[in-house]
C-alpha cells in the first residue's frame, strides 16, 4: 500500500532570543524539544513516523508536522508569548539563563531563587493547532 498524504493540523514552533549566542541557543533548543515531546499529553498528535531509506535503514521518530524556527528581538518578547500560551492553554517548554552553568541541581536552585520577571528567556518551544499557533507567533520573523 502506498503512503497517502494526511493533512496536518498541528505544528511545532521554536522562538529563539537572537541576543543569545548560537551555541547557547542550540543547547536550549535541544532541551526544549526533548521536553516538549516528553511532556505532551497526546503524543499521536505529534505524528512521529519512521522514514525508511532505499537500503532499508530506519530513521525513527521524525514528525510529519512542520517545525518552524522564529527569532525574537529579546527576552521580553518571549515572556509575552509565554504568557499568551499560558492563557490559551497551548503546550510549551521554555529555557532561561538560570538553566545554564553548573550542575542541574545548581540550575534548579538558581531558577527557584529568581523571580519570573528577572528571568532571561533563551527561547520557547510550542506545539499546537496551526491557526492558534500562527495567531500567537505571526509577529516573529523566521530565524536567519
């Protein structure tokens, strides 16, 4: 049986703070992406699939849904998006400067000691219904 296209209804989006060095952003993106999938309550919506190459090699767990990378001018733009996502109940994972340097215990303690308004957001990853996600992310530019 041949593969048949099934339209997707959801998408992944990452919004990254362009003021942060790219190596730090790649680390944050990895953590956020892993956390987003691990904590999503309806995994089948993420449509993870296996891609098989001509030699029979299996390339596991690639989503059929789009994954768009956008840029934010600063941490406050990400904070505003985060608040909107909370309000709308859209699934997300964020990453802040307190989550770097030292052990994960030190990072957790540093985060716990920092008021939310003082957190510097490196990025946020979200997954949701396309129209809702587009409405909340349209003000951000594609990452370049």
